[in-house]
């Protein structure tokens, strides 16, 4: 469950607030959706860092491209985990403001949209290569 759908789940538009018991439900669903070992790794990651690739991208190495794509997927996962933690912190009364939570949600959304566009471009390129006549 991502942070945006969790917020939509607990918000009641008619009352303009949170449903009773929704804080506990959301905190439980966020905590159960990420394995503890992975959660500890994500908490230690710097969410403000730009894309992290372990090797420079060069034209002669296929592993570098794989690392770049893997880094993009990891960055998206980190941003979504940070957004989930921000929403969880906001709902549990920790020192997280609404602005910080919404900012992390939007940041995770932008990263996810970028990853989807990269995937779409790669798929289009692959289809173009398949259509080429030899």
C-alpha cells in the first residue's frame, strides 16, 4: 500500500477529517507492508540524495545500465517508504507536519511517474528494434 492510497483510505471527505480508529489501522498496515530488515535499511538511507548509481554510465558496459536502472528502482522504493513513514508519523502525532508529509508523498509520486516513463521509453525502443527489417 503506498502512502497516497493510505491517505485516501483514512480520509473521510464528508466529515473533513479522519475516521475513528484509522490511525491504528494505517500504522498497522504501513508497518506490516515492509519487512523489518528492509525497513531498517530504508530508514538509514538519505531520502534527499539524488539518484544513486554504483557505477558510472558508459557506452561499453551493460552492467552500468543495469546498475542505473536498479538505482532508479531503489530510489523509487526509498521515496515511497519515506512517504509512508511521513504519513505514519503525521497520523501518530510525531514531529511531522502536514506539509512535510504531502511533500514526501508528491516526491514519491514524481519519482514513480518518472520510472514509469523510463519504462515506457525502453519498451517503445524495444518494439522499434523488433519491427526493424534485417
